[in-house]
C-alpha cells in the first residue's frame, strides 16, 4: 500500500513538472519555428542588408526593414512618453489623493481600459482621433506617427498604472513617517521620497508598457498611414514591423513569406531584450531590498530633505497635475465608451445579432459560434496545464530554487511574446491542413497559459500552510491534500483565471487572422474556419469597410468586456473575502 502511494505521488509530481515545463517547450518551439522559417530570407538577403536596408519592394526582391524598425521604436518612445507620464501621475492620484470611496471605481476604470480589445482602440482612432488631428493641425491626413503614438499611449496606460500603483503601495511606511517628522509636507514626501523609492517598480512598468507597444498590431494598423518610409514629422505615414506582417502575409510566397517571418524574428529579439532589461531591474531591486542602505545615500537623502522642506510649490503643483491627469483618463474612457455605444447600439437588431450570415450580409451569429468554440477549446487545453504548473511551483518547489527561477523566466517570456508572433507560429505549427477554429484555439491556449499560471499560483500561495499541515497530520497524502483541501480553498482564484482568459480570447484578433481565419459564416465544426467578434470587427474596419456593422460589433464587444470585467471583479472580491 505504501509503495502504491509513493508511486502515485511520484507520478503526480512528474505530471505537474511536465505541465510547468510546457512553457519552456512552447517558448523554444516558437523561437525555433520562426527562426527556421526566417532563415532562407536571412541567408539569401543577408542579415545586415535585411536589418539596415531602406527599401521594401517584394516585386523587386528588395527587403529592408530599417524604416519599419525606426517607426516601431519611435511610436514606442512617444507612447511611453504619453502613456508613461499619464500612467505614473494617475497611479500617484489613486494611491495618495483619491478619496477612499472612489478608489474602487478608479481601479475598475483602469481594468476596463486594459480589457478593451485593441481593434476597438484602432477603430476609435480611425473614426475620431485621426479626423480630429487633421482638423486641429490642418494637415492632409491625421494618420501617422502621432495618431499611432496616442492610441498606443492610451493602450499601455493601464499596465503602467497598475504596476506603478503596486510599486508606490510597497514603499515602507517608515519612509513616510521619517519624511513627515523632518517637516516635509505630504506632497513633498510623495514626490521626493516615495516616488524615488518606487522608481525600480515604475521602471519595470514602463518596460512592460514598451513591450506591449512594440508588439501591438491591430490598433496601429488603421491609423499608421501604412507607408514604408522614414518618418520626418508627427504626421508622417509609417509602417511598424507588426503592420508589415499582417498586411502582406495573406498573399506572400517564397522569399517574400520568409522575409515576413524574419520581420517576426526581429520583433522577438526586441521582446527578449526588454525581458532581459526587466529581469535585471527585478534582480537589482531584490538585491537592494536585501542589502542595507549606505551611509552616503542616507546623508544625501537628509540633505535633500533639509533643502526641500522649506519650499514645496513644485510638489504642490505636481499633486494638482496628478488630479487633472486622472480626470483626463476618466474622460478618455467615457468618450470612447460613449461614442462607440451611442453609434453602435442603434445599429443592433435581431437579424444582425442572430440572423443567418451570408458573404454579402454577414451577421454576428457566426461570431457567437466561433468565439464559443475557441473559448471552450482553449480553456480545455490551457486550464489543466496552467493549474498543474502552478501546483508544481507552489507545492513541489522551494521559493528561490533554480528550477523556479528558470520556469518563471520562460513563463514571463511567453507572456511577453506579441500576438502577431503567436499567429505566425500557429500558422506554421497548427495550420497544416488549413485554417480552423481548432488551430486558433491551440494558439490562444499558449497565449493565455501565463495568465492562468500566475493567477492560480497567487491563489495557492494565499492558502495557509496550517491547512496543508492539518490534512497531512490526519493521514492524507500530499496529492490528496492538494486536490481535496488546497485547490478547493483556491477555487475562486482558478475561476478568476478562467474569466481573465475568456476576456483575452474575446479581445484577440491578430493571432486568429492567421490561424482561425476570417470567414463570417457559421462553422460546421471546430475544424472549420470561422471569425470571432474581434476578427469580424477587423473585417468591418479594414478589409471590407462597413461603418454601421463595425459600430454594432464594437458595441457587442464592449458589452462582453464589461460583463467579463464585472465577473472577474466579483470573483476577486469573493477570493479576498475568503482569504
């Protein structure tokens, strides 16, 4: 009997380890497949000529991505300047100046901004922002560098706000007490002490924001101007790396196709570089928290305090700026939601929602069916792997172990890979017999895996050790304790992970265009091609423009996002209450 128990325990541990190691396999497979597909182009064109060439003319076999690299970096920097600045000031407002009754509302506003599908941001930019910029500055077109940067800045703002808020809330209370004891005002303490103490966390937030900006596709696609040229002004039409892939992959063959995969490889290199920077920031932050502060640093801090507590107008002004910025963020969300819903809800009718779709008059019935299939299949594949990986990380490893560090690196890397690269990988690996909902679900299961692992891991860590010890003391095995005691206690965290994953699936479009397809018809089976809500929205916006249908589809998408966010909020509140 004992041997049987030991055997089952060993088998369970091996299975959980395999689930945790799946992220490693996924990252290595993505890199390998993309590299092998890009290699013919890099070999024939030459790496340096490809990276530093200024011309992209497939008809002349001229493939150079330097203008696209410059465009990608420029819109990322401008987006960081806009979204980073607004994000940090909004985080300061929420932590230090927001009334307690409004904090929950502001947090939900940030979550809602993060959940809005990127294609809706792009549609709003195309319909509202670009014409507004055109009229405001008197230019021929509002599309280009500035419009792309403003949209990306709004998209990365929730990431910057959330992580900056966490960093500011982690500042020790003793810092605040010491500053106030020396005569500093609240504003001086916030902007001179707390902001400085949280700078590593804020820098991490900006790095993650940069990663999202570099990898964004659909929001930029319709406002960038789509021109392969070096930008010479804020309204210069540009083509970032991601847009180049989605624009031309549909008809590319041979060397042209391989060159597009090489473009995806360049994107991967950028993301890996940012992940490396983020890892160094985290490592330095941990080392700094473990070590004792040097006397020289303390002396400098005291000198600064003695100098600044006499004056405080600058910090007082910054506190006012933070309140204004938070108001602008709320206004931006209100305008976006109000404009889309005001124009979309009147376009909704029973026939458009549930009528039989045709190629000439598509409806949303096919999107309901396709989205439902992909949600079920992706969760069916990703949930067991994610829960198993979280169990291994929490229940079978020690904190700080080398295997944990390696697994976390690959999980973080998988979460940072752009959706367009996932789409390229899914197209190669899963679409051998053509595009299908099943191929799209396989691709999305890889994309949502890190979200499930993190959420379930947090809920498992919240379960008190005394619960485990009590179960083991009563004679239960470790595996029985996990499934009968620990997991039920962390069930709300698993539900939260499921809800968040559903939100990611509903919002995704770039990866599904290459894997699930974009047919508006009702799929006959999971192995048929189909179009989700986000992909259908892309069709109505860019491929076959239909503004009325785009407004209506956007309204349905926003309503779904609102419902998903409310469900996630309810689950989170219940989890905290149980905790």
